[in-house]
């Protein structure tokens, strides 16, 4: 299928101001990877005595098994907070939230979470950084080593198992962080701006890399990014969050078979048109500030 033949589809239009309910296609008998139903979150005052802050309002969305969904939205609107809530790190939300069929809880082996900074421990080798979560699960050393090697090979770092953080470029560090998230084959990946800290050239290389990794990965992905092309290339659907308090303001479907070529996709007119539509949706949200 070519990008020119109208395979990029925009999600259902909803009147301005009305939250969009974004639902994954029905999954085969299994619970969705993420099912959020009218999820709202108010942060209560911190030590400084700040007034309560409404961060999420009435978020209804779902991510199917094996589906890649991107979240894009203005800075400070609540994207990371939503990922944290899905990862079980943020309690006190209202509404219903199911992650792989259960209430969210931290430290689940089936959920891999890559936070926006690479956060590698400098005194551990790449392999030992990837093993961290497996150690916490009390996995035997030999098995851990093998899984870490496999994960690092998947991100093209098979020959850097014993390198320390200081010996790795920023792009390599991000790949180690990605390997740490992929290790043990979680059923759900949560990725928060995985390439934000990279220069433009390395970012494109990393995006190519992730697109390839995702071609083989069978689980679900929720990817937060500010990079519209990245969102389009990686995803089956792109959800736009409104300004805070965040809700889903619009959904776009990217109906292009994998493996995808970033170069081919980015040069197509359908891609440019979708990029424009997402951009105007974001700009509209910003105008309301
Ligand atoms: N622990 C906290 N206590 C109070 N407010 C918080 C806390 N964590 C985040 N916030 C506020 O929640 C809002 C949403 O933050 P969040 O980090 O989720 O935004 P974001 O969409 O990820 O932004 P960015 O794109 O800049 O990463 C912000 O206004 C932030 O100040
Ligand atoms: Mg964030």
C-alpha cells in the first residue's frame, strides 16, 4: 500500500471541547493492554502549600495488545503524569484504569517503562544496567546475563556489553535504556520521549532503530513524544492531548503496514498532510492558553 493512496486516516472528528473517546480495535479475547475510562487526577498540595492542581480530566482511551499508540500534547499538559499513572507510580486517580487486565501497580515484569532520561548507573556496565530489573526479580545470574545480551543485541549494542556509561555516546545510552525496557519481553512498553536528549541526526538514526525493533516486538507500546514525525512513523494511532487538565482532544489513525521506511514515509504527501493536521490540532490547544 502506498502513502499516496489515502492510507493515512484521521480519527473521528468531535466538536471542539468534547473529549474524544479513543478505543483500540477489538482484541482477540484478551483484555486490552491499557483501558482508561474517565480517568481524572488532581495533585494535592506539596510541601510548599501549593493549591491542588487538576492534571488529568476524563481521559478515556485504550491501547490494544500489539498496538503502538503515541501521545502528543503541549508541554506540562500531563503526558508523563498519565504514563506514571499507567505504570502504577501515581495513585489517587479517579475513574477506571486497567493495565493488562489489572489495576496498575509498580514493578510489574510485564510492563517496561523507559523514563525520559537515560538514567544509567555509571558504575555498572551496559549489561549490568540492563540486568537491574531482573536482579530485583531475583532471576539467576546466568539467565540474567543471557537476557541482557539478547536485549542489547536487539538494539545493536551486542559488542558493548561491558562498556560503562562514560564510554557510550548519548545515542548508545538511550539504546541501553531501551534494552533495559525490552529485556524479559514485557507485554507493554511505556516510552517517555526516549530520544528527546539527542541531536537531530542521532535522533533520526534512533527512530529508524526503534521502528525496526517495533516491527518484531509483539507487545503494546504507549509512546510519549513531542516529535510529530516520530509519532506518525512509529504508531498505529496518534492521540493528541489537550492542554492541562489533559484529555484526548483528537485521534489520528496511521494505517501503513510494517516494516515501515521512515525515509519513504516522510517524503510522502499523505505524511505531510497528516503532520499538518496534527500540528494544527496542537496549535489550537495552545491558543486556548
Ligand atoms: N508531583 C507533582 N506535584 C504537583 N504537580 C506536579 C507533580 N508532577 C507534575 N506536576 C505538574 O503536573 C503537570 C503535568 O506534568 P507532566 O510532567 O505530566 O507534563 P508533560 O505533559 O509530561 O510535560 P512535558 O511535555 O514538558 O514533559 C505540570 O503542570 C506539572 O507542574
Ligand atoms: Mg513529560
